[in-house]
C-alpha cells in the first residue's frame, strides 16, 4: 500500500469518475485504474462499483476512503512541520473564495500577500460555498473566505467583516432619484437573482422572502430572471430589465464614467442603501475565514487574516 494509491482512491471517490480522477492526479487512466485494482487485491475488498454511467463507492470503501484521506493529511503535515521549522509562513496557501466575494477582494488581497508575504504564494479557488466546504474537508484547501450562514461542518471560523446589501436600480428608474429604498418598495419590482447554488441568492431570499414567490397571483415580485454572476446581473439592471441587491463591496465608486461635450454622463446603475422605516437593521451578511481544526499552520491563518484587514474593504464593518 502506498500514499499514491491512497491519493488515487480519494480522487475517484471525489470525482465519481476514473478519467476525471486521473486528470486531477496528473496520470493516465490506465495507470490509476491499475493502481486501484492492485490495492483492492491487496485489501481483498471492492472499493468501487463501476457501471457504464457512473462510479460509486461501496459501503466499506467509504470507510477506507475516509481513513485514506486522514493518512494523506497526516503525511502532508510531516512536510509542513519541516517547513515551519525553517519559516512558519513558508509554503503555498490554498485559499478558497465564494463567487460573490472573489472579484471584489482578491485583487487587493493578492497584491497585499505579494508585498508582505512573498514566501507564502496563494493558490486560489473560486466556487460555491458547498463545494468549498467539501474541499476544506478533504484537504484540497487550507482555508476559505465564506459568508455565513453555511452548513455546520466542524470548521474553525474567524469573523472578518459585516457587509450591508445595497439595491441596484436602472438610472432611469423612478426610485433612482431617492436617497434610499425600503424593503416594501422592493416588493413591487422585477427582481434579478443569482442562480441556485449561490449563497448570496439565499441571503437575499432570507432578507426579502417575497422574492421567493414566483406565482403570478401572489403579492410582490412578478417574475425573476436568474443570472450567472453579479456582474452579469448588473448589466441586466443597466439595460432596464429589473433591480437587484448586491453586497456593498461590489458597488463601484459613485462617480461619472463617461465625459461628453454636453457634460457628464453618469454610470447606468444607481445604488441605494436599504432602510427599514420601522427601524430594523439593514440587510447584512457576515464574512468569515474558515479552516480545518486539524490545520496547524496557525501563523499562516493569522497572516491571512491580517492581510485581509490590510485591504481597503470599502463600506464594511471590520470585526475583531
């Protein structure tokens, strides 16, 4: 039994496909299949059920794969112990970020890391919350920047900042001239939402449950379009297709973007704070840094958090 064979079975269990697992391990499929067959013969158990359409893990295989992942993590930790003996911050940091944070934080964060921690290069992964949690659990990521709430996963979590939501309206919308907008006013608008899988979609639906009602007979939102990214939805808003909610850090500087001979031409989207006349708190999400409790590069986690705090983070409330 070798660590390489253990790596192969973990990859197949994750990908549910021998070809994709081989690509992830940078080997040919015959090489991977042969190694797994050899391991199954040595253990005298069947780890995977193979069919024409999919690969599934056997009940006993699930237990063996979990133990294999633990062995791989412990083997990797031996290398980390050696690195920390030379420099606690030396070595790649594998960082995951959800889609609705990455574009607005990563440019500043990467620049900060390159300047302050050149010995700790970043390997970045943008993905959905559920996928990032799985990658943390299996050791594919060291830490991830997520927005609460998310499923209980036994991870260590450090709060980073609270971020309010803002409403984005077409510039020619009747409400665009107002100083703010209320949740009640939003109920009567065509709301543009991110697709299923984005945690920000769930956050918006928690704040404004009316947006989840799609039946034409119900009060509130009349129809919903789904976009693949916040930036796509902003362009749809600019085209007058509806309104949306966005996290504060995604709001560009409110200044003219085009100059013409006749004067200034403002940005085609107007961003307004959301105010509850009854005095309720504005809709907000909490952004956190999460990592496995078994992860031992404590200095690297602290350095990552400090690097995030050193970024501009416009319009958010930093948390200690």
